């Protein structure tokens, strides 16, 4: 299952890379990409684990950049 989001207020490419690395390490994630230029987050993972994956991904994003607003794309 693939989910797409827009990260409003994403401030730097380095932060985007940190987010991507951390989200990729989450349990059940097959692939995750954070594109700084398009401010898009794409998470691909196990369908039954997706709610937990998205909760953890949001925590990671808020920890790295607290002002980012996550919206479904």
C-alpha cells in the first residue's frame, strides 16, 4: 500500500533526508521518500501496519521540523 502526503513548511533538504532515513527504518515500511523540492512524502508499506507507520512517521517529522504541516496529497 502506498500513501502520499504534502509537507507544508518543509525547511531544508538535510531535514528531509533525516526524515526519509528515519521513516525507512520503521517496522513494516518497504520504501519511503521525502522530496524536498516537491515537499512530498511517499510511504509504501504493509497495509495492516499503515496506521501505526503513519503515526510514527508524523512523530519523526514533528521531532525534526516541528512547524511542518502534514496533508494528504
